[in-house]
């Protein structure tokens, strides 16, 4: 492998790692990272080809080389290795921080999601009445889902399968992260622990759900964004804004209770600092994205 090809693959691996890290942290979307690093269109196209009957005919006829090239196999493989390596390495750290410093970490997540919502709203040009309706509908949906979703959801394998399918679908949506959906479904800590402890049965079911979900959804997303991009993104932005209630640092009062039943230290100064850090982090990513969007897609020929 020439140095130039190795360099391109290594850059792609790092972009996959960035997507993986984004989907461990609620509020930063893997789809957004793909968009700002210039690989989003090829990612959607590659996933879309996996749902092509023509592609699977090639595979079943033994035309493996043609099949691999048609689905952008090298691109998908290197990108997914980066995603998985990042998720596995960060899951244990996230679990540790949530158990030892919950208020500060939730404040950081709150800052991430707040900044993401503000940036997405700021990116909408030429607002019309129907645009406001879409955004408000999304916000109401987000509030309803978060306030009605139980803090404890079943650990049954069928529910883990559903979580995998839904979370992975959102991984490829700019603006909304898979880990954020796991938060809404009440399974963020559970899945992070499963990854950190290498719980094979749980992870196997989750991954199967994820694969089926992303393959099925990529076709629908490809169609949806081609025809209804603006309404879709407005509803998603509203949903993210309305769902901020779920990551309010003091939302779970039971976690803040001292042994005598009183509220323990609320860590307000630390929460403010970490919230600001989250806002700065997303703002920096946005600036990098604007710079990176001018470079185009350099992976089209991989």
C-alpha cells in the first residue's frame, strides 16, 4: 500500500473514530461529524447500495470483488473500524464519569445539546410560518417523549434490539446522536456498561438491531432527505431542543439524595463550567465543519 493510500485510509479511520466518539456523547451527532468531514454523501450512498438487489445478486453469484467495489467496501470497513474502536475505548470512561460525577457530566451533555440546537436553528434561513410549525411540533414531541418515557425500561433482549435499531438510525442523521436516543429510551448507562464490560449477549443483540436498523433506515432516509429535507431537519431540530429536559443536570433527584433524605451538594459552579465547556466544544466543531466543508469529498475513489 502506497504512502498516499495509507494516509487516506488513516484519515478515514480518524473520521470514523470521530463519528464513534460523537455517538458516545449525547448531543454530538455522528452524522454531523460525517457531514463536516466531507464523507456524509458517500456514507449514505454506500449504505443505500447495501439495500440494492443488484448488489446481493453479485454476492450470491460469487462476484465478490465486484460486490465489494459496488458497495464501497473499503470505505465502509475502514470507517466502521474507526467508529467501533472509538466507542469501545470511550464507553468505560463515560460510565466511570457518570457514576462519580453525574451533575458535571450531565451539565456537559446539556451544554453540548443546547449548543447543537442553537446552531441548527441558526442555520435555518428564510423562516416561514410552516417552518415554525414543524419546529414547534418537533419540540412538543421531544418534551412528550422525554417526560413520558420511564426512567427504567426493560432489559429484555427484544427492547435492546429496538434500541440498537433506533440508535443506529439516528447515528447517520446530522444533528441528533444515537446516544441521545438511548438516553430518551432509558438505556444509555445500560449499553455503556455492556460495552465497557464486554457483555457479549447484550452487545450481539444490540449490534444485530443496529445493522438491520441502519440498512432499512438508510433507504428511507435517502428518500426522505431527497424530497423533504427542510421539514425533516426542522422537526429534528425541534425534537432536540424539546428533549433538553432529559439531560437537565438535576433532572434525576434520586441520584442527588443524601442518606438522610436531603439533597446533597448540587455542584452548581462545576455544572456551569462543564455546561460552558460543552457549548465551547460544539461551537469549535461547528467552526471546523465550516472550514472542512470547503475541502470537498476526497474519498470518492477509495
